[in-house]
């Protein structure tokens, strides 16, 4: 199974994504928020259904810059919004939470950090209730916000602007991967315990994350350039 993750589209399609999907055998595309730049929502079906037309599945969460109604707009396409939800995709379990912790810009998709923690804790509790401890699955936490005090939440002045609660969730529950976005300039990867964290930056800059899962449920994950 091959999973491609993109983030921070901000209403701008990228023909390099189309070419990559046409030339590579991708099963699932994950969109880690900010499909729009405060709207319009008309862009959402145009963008998502174009991806789905390449014979791939699409799963999304909203970002802090997406307006009210974004989840309904996503669910009206060939995709599904998994904000504050978990889904199984074959043997990959996806935990989703969109938006971000508060920013100085008062964007529409912001949540108080304690609310983010409580919501994600419930999702992991639901997973523990449904799945046996020895279940061979890969747990992917799909968020828009990055965890605090990592290489993927650092703005140019060196300050960290990620979510403290998200970091706490990762420390407590140790998903295999956290895929995030939000901080455009913090493209890269980091680790918290055994959890690998990736921020691909904006789609406009041609970066994505490619996760390759083999038949034994072992995986590799890397930042890629869509133009290569």
C-alpha cells in the first residue's frame, strides 16, 4: 500500500500532483488541512474529485484557514472528512483532528488546546476498546497542527507554535506516525519517542510525504519532491 500526504493547499491546484499520481501507483491520498484560503468552498470538490479521478482514495481533515462548512463540503465529494474521528483503511488506523491551537490571527478553525487533548484522548480510547492490544495495525495520527517544540512547528524567528496538547497525546499514546502541516516553513521530520512526525509544507512547494506499507505491515516514510 502506498499513501501520499499533502497539506496546505490554500486554494491552489498543482499540476505536478496530477503528474505524480498518474505516474505512480498510489492507493490513498491524505490531505492534512487548509484546502482553502478562507474559502471559497467551491474549490473543494474541484480539487478533491480531480485527485479521485486518478483512481485513488482520498481522506481529508480541515485546517485553521478553512471556513465553516468545510467538512460538509469534503463529504459531498469523492472523499471523507475524518475530523474528530477514526477510520480503518485496510490495516492502517487513521486518527483525525483538523484545525489548530489558537493563533494570533483569529482564524476560523481554531480550538483551545485542552479541547484538542480531550477529543484525541477519546479517539485513542475508542481504538483501545475496539482493537486487541496485539492487533497488527499501523496507527497514523492525521492533524493540521504540529506538536509543540519540534522541528516541524518552528517559525522563522525560532519560536515554536505547535500544540502542547498534541505533543502530550503523542507522548502518551505513541502512534506510529503523525502527519501534520500548518507551519509552512517548517518542512521536515522529527520524533517524539517512537512516533515519527512529518510536515510536508505547502503543496505549492511540491512537497509531500510518501508512506510505503509492505505485506508484513512494515513501513517506510519519507518527504518527497513531486517534481522528481
